[in-house]
C-alpha cells in the first residue's frame, strides 16, 4: 500500500508527493530567477509479476546513491518515482544511465525499469511541467 505523512513516504522514506510539489514550485522559481535549467526524470518499475516492497526499497536505495544531496526524489505512485535535478538533458541521461546500470547489477530480475526525462521550459508552471512529463514517451531498460 502506498502512503505518506505529508513529508515522507512510509515505505521508502523519500519525499512525499505534497512535499515534492512544493520543492518543485520553489525550484522552478529559483531556476527562472537565476537562469539555470532544471530537469525531471520519471522512473516506473513494471513486471508481469507482483512488485513487492523489497523491490521498491531496493530501487529507492539505488537512486539515493546515484543522485546528489541537492536533487529532489519522490515516489508519486506505488511503482513510479520522480527525480528533479539541476541540469540539462545530458546530465539527466547520465543520471539515468547510472541508475539503470545499478538496477541491472543489483535490481530484481523480471522487473523492468522504464524512464523518461524533460527539462523545464521558461514560464511553465509546475502542473504543466508534470503533465508534460506524464505525456513523455518512456524508454525501457530490461535484464
């Protein structure tokens, strides 16, 4: 079951969605004021078998080791995660490659990792940004 207390996800202890959304609004404001780029990466775990808590916790640990302390990370659904980074699509690709490589080595067999990323566009609000991320075609990494 997916639950949170408003600040942290109960299973993974990453930022809860409401806390992440506030962080996203703040990062958008800062990025436009200081003229730097922010990029969001969405990850989804998929399998024909049930995805148990152990798999979700394992993935969370991999991501936490792969991102910087200043990056934001949330679990927005039972099997879906978002990472917000300061940087461009090239940096997002590097972060994603690192996470996929670790998932291949340490992840759970029969669980595929799907991902997509987008950079924030000037003047775009947080809801439009996340909606555009949802519409992005996802790529996959399987092993």
